[in-house]
């Protein structure tokens, strides 16, 4: 992949994830100014109806989707190509330029150094969309190359992490950390899709009924996962800490939603992802 052919500053998928990561970090660090500035940028540029919103949804559909049926890939790519053509290129380019200008003025150019876990996938998808935009003027060799790479992204199993430390009485296990930090964990790694969707709903729509419903469902799921894991855990040290985490989650009430509730719901998603993996081996 040629580095010169990809401009990460104009890659909608990468910029959006960098914004969400910055917003999440500001949440847990109680950095109200950064949170307010980041939220304003997301609401301004990624609201429904904008070309940035349309492209971001398109990028996510390729980055997040997984299938073992290779026969459906040509249809997916063909529909993606048609969707790309429905985006107004001139308007999209203007929106990207304004977005970059606002980011530079608000955060400085160091903003773009924020690490994004699926950077390579988002870069590849962006290159494919750019070739689709060229229509009959596309580079056929590049189109085949990027189509093949995106096909591998679509068919690749999206890994769900399992914390090996949970099987041993190590003090640095995830659950012990969550218990001690009282849901104040700083998100320095790439967020899961559920966490991104949660932050996105909070930023764009505030304390909506949909957000409250999602948070309550997350709490119930988290309690179920913790209960099931605790029943199969034979280690007294881990089991004791699981009980305290279970109590913390159980006592959480999602009413009059604020930033702290968002942090707690994100942490619950983290617990769910970490403990709902290979349960048969626990």
C-alpha cells in the first residue's frame, strides 16, 4: 500500500475514531473543555444528512461486517460502489476541509497522532472508496488490489478478547482493576463498537430514551455475565473480587444521565467483552 496514496487526515473512519477516543479520554479525566469541544465537532460534522455522516456509515459497514459466505462479497462491494456514487463528492470534500480546519484550530496537528487500532483496515477501505469514486477512470489494478484486501477484512473473524489473567490470582487482572478504580478506567486502547455507539448516541442525542434503554440493557447483560462467570470460577481470590464488581454494577442506577453514567456503561461493555469469551475453558 503506497503511503502517498492515502491521506489519513481525510479518512473519515480514522478521524471519527480519533474524535471518539479523545471524547472518551476527556470523559474519564473530567476534562470538560476538551469534552465540550470534541462533542461540538462531532455533532456539527457527523449529524444525519451530512456527506461525512453518509461516508462514515459506509466505512463502518465494511469495517465491522463479518461473513463466512464469500459468495455474498461481490454483492456487498457492488452495493458499496453504488452508495459511494450517491455521495456528493464536492460537498464531501468541503466538509472534510472544514472538519480538518476546525480540528487543527481546536486541538492542533498532534491530534492526528492518536493511535487507532484498526488503522490499516480503515486506510484500505478509504483507498477502495476513492477508486470507486473515479468511475470508469479508476486504476483497474488498484481496484482489484483493494477489493481483494477488503474481501479479507469482511471474511476475517473479528476477534473478541479474553483476559488470560482472569484464570490466575494475579493482582493486575481486569476485574480487580475495574473494582479498584471504581469505573474510572482511562480508555487508551481502541474502543469496541458497542462503546463507540454508546458515546455516539450520548454526543448526538444526549440523554435520550434510546440511550437510557441501552444502558439498562447493558447493566442487565453485565450482571448476567458476571454471575455466570462467578458460578464457574474455582479461584477464591478472583471470585471474591468478582463479587465486589457485581455489587458495583448492581448498585448503578441509570437516571438523570450524565458523563459518569456513560463511563460506567462503557466499563460494563468492557467487562462483558472480556468475560463472555471462551467460557467453556474457565
